């Protein structure tokens, strides 16, 4: 008589399912690490622009003469602009999509942007005389407004999808065995008033400050110009992807500064 064990080796499909789950968990861990890196960089950025609590800030001690410092600062800003613009283009996404798991693409973009910002904070060269410098209650008021800019920028990410914007949702769903689906176009909260509240928040952070040196002014002008150019690229993509829905939304809602036009939700 032959005794047959009830324990059998997993079939090929079962092994493939286990391998997919392990791979999904690895990608999820990678996305979480990228997200934590981004939080650390943004946290440092709050002190960098407020000139509080960090070893090097945007209006700190001068590190060299103005021509050389301005060239370095512009190069750092240009590096971030190139990274942010090139990696966001559909053609680049298709190219690196052949080399990266789809679930890790957005997290990698977030990591690259965080590293470019960290390099900017580390190597920034303050220079020049102060354009203005306020102290006392006036400075406190401006710092409070600057903090509200951070709250506006961060809060706007939750009105759409904080986890999707920073690459967590793209990794979480495949790790659970679910397919990633893009979010539908919605109009909520501050998006009733401006189309890009995230950028509005950053502009408040950059410009509303009790201390403005020549180097800080250079940053504000360059960053504002890049934001305006970046919005143009982003809106071109949105109009192509969303069609009449976004065209109608853009016709009713201003891009950065709230206006007096009547707004109705777009679904």
C-alpha cells in the first residue's frame, strides 16, 4: 500500500502570486522611504525660509561675493527645475517606465525632487544687502502668514489625494493585489477658488517674509517664473487628458489668485 502525503508543493500560479506580493511589499517599502525623505526635506524647508531652527537658511550669513554666489544659486534652482520638468513629461515617463515598476515611478519622482531640494538647501549661498528686515510684532505677523502658506500648500494635497500625489497609493494598491486606477477630476475646497492652491501656498511662503536679502529676492523671482512656466506645461497636459471638463473649469476659476467669478462644481 502506498501512503500519499497530503502536503503538496505549491503550483506555479501560487508561487507567482507569492512573488508578486513580495515584490509589491518591497515597492511599498521603497515608496514609504521616499515619502519620509520628502517629509524631512519639507520640514527643513519650513525652517530654511523662516530663518529659524536650521543651521543654514535662505537669508543666513553670506558665503561668498554676489556674482559667484548668484551663479551657484541659479545653478541649484536650474537643477531642480530641470529635474521637476523633465521627469514630469509624458515622454520621459514612458521611457523610464520600461526600467522601473509602474508602482515605483511616482515615488522615484518624489525622491529625486527631494534630493534636488536637499542639495539646494545645503549649497545655497546667501548674498547681498537686505532689501527689507522687520523685527518685533511685524515680523511675527509675517511669519504667521508664511506658516499659513505652508498649511495651504499641504492642505491642498489632501483635497485631491495626498497619498496619490506622493506615490504611496500607486504602491499600496498593487501590494494588496489591486490594480492602480487614476483619480477622477474633482473640484473641492480651495480648488473652488484657485486651480493651483499648492502653488499659491508656495508663493506665500517665498514672498511673505520678515527678512528679504538680495539672494532671497533672486530665489523668489526665479521660483515664481518657474511656477508660471510649470503651470503652463501642466495645464496643457490636463486639457489634453481631461478635455472639456478642465477647459470649463479653467474658464471659471483663476490659476493662482482668487477672483470674483462665480464658481460651480465640475463633476
